[in-house]
């Protein structure tokens, strides 16, 4: 825990920061001693070690429920580390795009965590701010620092897609008009908008591009999870990546 000073002391060891995050969550959620998340019984036993987040697994002897220290909170099954979510809580008053860029995570992931805070904070943001310094959380949270344009393979969670110049121009224009966001943030946002709008699109919505020179294609880096989302959607309609980007911008941009 942080010393009783105006500013919490920084800790740079990733494992230490993660363990401290878990300690604070358990203390705030259970008063320090975990109880069943269903029936509230203290008759619980450890089961199966820990989750990938480091949270301890338990089984309730009273009702048989199996759970972990993060079950039912914004920290569980979010695709973000415990430290990363603590950073989101620490910085929750900052714009979602700024937080996403700092952690090198998708805008949608950050926005979903923030959207769930009013219903289930599990740990109040002010407790995180009193316990941790923003920089130590940022430094300990798994993230990529940059993307090398020369790499053709995954680099710290980033992959590449190739689109025609016309789609690239549409995408960058949309990004400039919406806060100068990154390619990943833009594509995630467009896919989110498409889901929310429940818009019906089909193969006929793809633009007519004719015969194109492959040398006119532009390679852009996007996060692995964003490419997976886009690939599933494009293959559903028989689109190329170029078609998918152009249709997204035209339909819900």
C-alpha cells in the first residue's frame, strides 16, 4: 500500500503492482476476506489455483458456486489486465480515446469498462488514485509502445491490412473529423456504430473498384483484436478489407 503522503509512492515492478491491485480490490470488495459472490457464505475453499489475471479461484461449501476474486466485476473477462483497468479507473475523467492511446488498447474496450462503472465499480476510482500513481500503473500495464511500419508480422499485438488508396483517404478523412483518432480506434468505432444502428448491408454495398494496381494499396497497422473483428464482418459479406473499410465509412460514418 502507499505511504501516508500527499502522493502515493511509485512501484515499478509489474508483478508487485498487479498483486497490489488485487489486494486493493479484495479489500474493497470483501473487506479483506473473500466470501461467496452468490450466497455470501464465508465457508469457501481455494480451487484450481489462480486465473490468468492472478485472481484466486474459490468454491463455496454452502452453495457449490465456483468463482474468483473478480467474478461479477468490470475486472473479469474484459481483455484488459487488472493493472490496465486500475489505470482506467485512475484516469476515468480523461477522454476515453486518450486512455486507449496511452494503454495502446482499443477505444471500444476502454469505453465498455467506463460504461459499466456506475453499475459495478468494485473499487471506487478515488481509492485507486489514493493508492497508486498514474505513471506506475501505466508502466506496469501490458501495452505496445509503437508500431514499426517495416514489420510484416505481429508486433506487440499489431497486425497489418492492405486497402486501396481510395479507402485509405476516406478512413483518414473520417479520423480527422472525429478527433484525429488512430486507424484501430476508427475501425472499432465504426463497427460499434454499425452494431448499435442495426444497419443491414450486403455484398451490393461494396464499391465498384474495377482493376486496381496492387502498388496503389496502402498498408495500415491495426490491433490484432480489431483485425479479427473486421475480418469476421468482411467475410460474412464476401468483402475484401478495402470493401469493408469503404462500406463502414459510407454506411455509419
